[in-house]
C-alpha cells in the first residue's frame, strides 16, 4: 500500500444520512479520517449511524468537526463534483481529473490529502472550489450526469482503493489452470482436429489460433478438465 494519507471531508451535509453513507463507503475502502464542515447533528440513534454499517463503530464516533479554512490550510485538497462541461475559458471547475486518474496522480503527493464533498442538492460552490487544489469529476451519461452524494463518494473511494486497501485484502479471484494441464488441453485439441478430418495443412494455423484464444482466456482447472473431456468424447464419436 503506497501513497499519501487520505482524509474525507463533507461540507454542509444536508442530512445525517449522507454522512452515514459516506462513512460506510470509507469503511469499505480502507479510509478512517472523516472531517465535517458545518455538519448536522449526528444522533447515535439516528439515520447517520443507521446508514453507516460497521463505520458506526469507529469512523462516525471519531469524526472531527473542522472549518473550511482548516481544510485549505492543512491538506492537499481535491474537490469532488459532477462532470463540469467547462473548458479553459471557464476554469473554476477546469481542468478536472477523473477518479480513475486521480489514484495515479495522488501517488506522487507527499503529505496529507483531503477529498472534499459538498451538499447533496448543490455540491460545492464555485467560491469553495476556487480555494481547492484540484477538481475531480465523474464522467457519466449526458442524459443524466448527476450522482447523489453517497454514489459519488463510493465511486471516488473505490478508484482510490489501490492507495488505501492492502493487496492482501484483495485476493486473486481466478484459479488459473496449471501450465501442464493447459498443454494437455492443446494436445487434446490436436487429436480432435485429426479425428475431425481437418485439412492437415490447416492444422498448425488452427492450433495456433486455439492457443492464442486460451492465452487470453486464462481458463481455470475445472474448465480445462471439462473441455478435455468434451474433445475426447467428440474424437471417440467421430472415429466410431
């Protein structure tokens, strides 16, 4: 796990539930430092804690109330907003970086970073964004590009997971077959071509196409065994 320490700030949240939803996303993706600017009351028996999942155990109770000035003065700030549709002639929200590109960019930052999210209905104002170091926007459909606050936070934090979640917590989900088993499948396919009566002069090219296909597919051990069985039975039937 590399990169800077990353905090999340919510400015003037309109409902306690928004704070709870963001806290939950933070818990999902390995962040813990939650900062609140002009927050609503967070009742332990209310919706903030109800929406927070396991973040109610630590992130919400440990959240700190700060001023907007403190964010600007203490952190490399990234204002998170909707897609801007602006260009260099109107640069309060431009240039912006996408969440996917932000992860790579932040790896070069030495120090503390704060992701700043605004209000559910209006987001961050132009005056607030003008004081922040960077703008991050989420590309979305032109027909409806506006995400709610919880969705936006989840998308951004997901894209930053390489900086916040240890590799041991994201195990490889593929069970790629052993090279010997895959070579056995190639041999089985060659026998299948012979049994099929495939023209001999075309067999090398066909086997090469098959090898490239498997090279891209990364089959599992079970998939290889199943395919070998199918080719074996097909070859036997054609010889009969």
